[in-house]
C-alpha cells in the first residue's frame, strides 16, 4: 500500500497517449519483476500495445496473431540487439529485458511495424492515455525523481515528494 501519483502529460499533436512516466531508482521502491510473462501481441500488422513499460528483469512473450509470418528484433543496445527469428500464427517467443532504457521493436517482413519496450528501474510506472492522464499507485511516502519518456518529445525530470495521500505531477513535452 502507498500513495498514488497522478498527473497529465501534454505534448504537441492530437494525442497525449503512449508516454511512459516512471520513478527512478530509490530506496524503498519495488524492483521485482512479475513472476510470469508480460504479453505483447502482433495483430493486424501492429504490435499491441505500441508502448510497453516493464521493470528490468521482466520477460516479455511475443504472440503472432496474424495469418502471416512475423519477426521481432531490435537494433537497440538496451535490448542487446536481439533477433527472435520468424514464426507463424499462434506461436510465441520470449525475451527477458536485462538493461535499462528504450528498446525499439521491429519486424523484418513488415518494415512499418514498430513498438517500444521501456525498461524502467522500478515497478512504479504508467503509460498515458489519449488525454495524457496517468496514475502510478502504491508509491511509498518519500522523495523521488520522476521521469517521462516519449518516442518524439522530451521533458526534464522532476523531483517529487510523496506524502501519505498522493501527489499530482504534470509534464509539458517539447521537441
């Protein structure tokens, strides 16, 4: 149990979705990856979700739900430049993310397919909705650095003090 950090991320354009807001590493914050796998689908020639935040050490399972062969690979150093190969509908491949940072996911047969895995140092993260709203629950009281990631826009990190009842933090992203 803990407080909730809520806020809004505003950025240029029509949608404020797909920004990841997360707490940097600090004493008292949970860092244990989930026991099972986190799933990312490939359906209608899209990665779903488009942006997937995970804590370091998380295993992601990639499912092919299309009638065509798909591949998952990354040129990103944070993803160790993995290439899971190509597989048919109904099959899955797994990868465990062991480095912090952004990992772009691509598909060799379908160059328009793109997604992102954002590997964070703690389990305290959220992805914004279309309005830019986010909510990070169960944050212990304390002083933290909160960061935001977006594939196009940037904003400086902020310091936040979380009291017992929660706090609001807003970001205004720019190019």
